C-alpha cells in the first residue's frame, strides 16, 4: 500500500513538472520578436520579387521589340519582292 502511495506522489510530481515546463515553453514561444536575420531575410525576399518582376517586364519588352522587328522585316521583304 505504501509503495502505491509513493508511486502516486511521484506521478503527480512528474506531471506537475511537465505541465510547468510546457506552460513555460508555451509562453516563451508566443513572442513575435523578429530577429535581425529574419528582417534581413524578408528584405532579401522582397528585393528578389522586385527583381523577378523587373526581369519579366524586360522579357516582355524584348519579345515585343522582336515581334516589331519581325513584322518590319516581313514588310521590307514583301516590298522588295514587289519591286523585282
């Protein structure tokens, strides 16, 4: 009987310590302070997105310019055929 009482006390002690540890971890993990590394990472990510957008715009502009040149070349070829 006495052994069972000691085991129950041990279980209660372990459970109490575990609950206190979990509560402490929960409070500490709820902080939303951004470290300098996180801020720098976000800034890099934002700049990468801006750079990607600029590259897409440049590619679109280049494609439009190539289409214009192709049309002008085709028109010039047709004019040359007509002159011959």
